[in-house]
């Protein structure tokens, strides 16, 4: 699952992580 890898990579950037999480959920 790429979502998990991105989640870890973006963990440092909360703002980017939040936006990415929403984008991936959609």
C-alpha cells in the first residue's frame, strides 16, 4: 500500500500529510 509509505514520508510535514491524506481518501 503506497498510502502507508507516503504517510510515513509525509509524517514530518503535517500540513502536506493532511492534504495528501484527503486526496488519497478520495
